[in-house]
């Protein structure tokens, strides 16, 4: 499966966001947009009105680390994202949210916090374009990779899941290898890319 690199704009300079995205756009496969509400996670980032102004030639994937995502998915669809990723822990009815997003004509992913098991989404796997395995606790950039999350990746492939498996948190040129070996194919990385001396070299190192 093709390895995709998804620079996370959480680590970009929000004062010159489009200029920062332009430095990675040609080399990335996806632009990962971290949306935080200060409730589901303790940090606050951006919402759909800002996402609408992001300029990229690559697909935007909005990772909604927010409560009640069903209230906002339509706004993000209208803002031009290709894929919306919601947290199973934030959904009272995750299957309902998945159906809602699909009706909007947008791809759907579900993300799992470190303490959440694959069993929580087993019944909806065939509806998903992506499962995003959090390899840190969501909410802040620059955290250390949790290697004990890797078995979740293997479990997904063993269950026959053929969609994208993304990893998010502490991903670098070393930790990406164990994730790829286990079956992940979307490498989400923020500080490793945006704080690198050479962002292009950092991106290419994430292809394993």
C-alpha cells in the first residue's frame, strides 16, 4: 500500500499559514488539519471559517478533536475538506455520524484515543475510509510516541480492514518504520516536519 505523508498544520506558523503549507505542499500527500475545541481536548486551534481559507493542492483531512462533531461536519464539508475524521469517544452515535458525513459526499475516518480499543468500531469498519490510531494523547503537539499502540494497527489489518490506517503523534523517521511494518500507511507528523531544518527531507524520511 502506498505510504502517504500528512503534515499536520498544528505545528505550522498560524500567522503565515498558507506560506508554511506552501513549503510542504508539493511533497506531501495530504494536509492534516487538527481541529480542537478546548473541551474534548484541552487546547483550542481553528474552525471551519479558517479551514475555508487554507490554500493547498493536496486533499485536506480535518481531524475533529471536538465534542458533538455532528453539529459541525457540514461546516467542514462546505469548507472544502476531502475527509473528516471524528473521534469515537466524542460521538454518542458514531455510526450515525459516519452516515451523516457520507451523505455530505465527504470521506469519513474515525480516530481512537490511546485508551480506546478497536472493538469499539469493529461493527462499522467496512463503512470507513480511514482509522486514525492516536499514538499520543490528543491535544498537544510534540509528545513522545507510544509504541504500545502499534498492536492496534496490526489488529485492524488482521480484521481485514483495507482502508487507510493513519498514525498521529510522535511520528518521525524512526517511529514511522514500526508503524508501516504493522500496516499503517498514512503518516501524520507536525513538529517533525515543520520544525525540521529541511522539511522535504523530513517528509521523504516518513515513507519508510
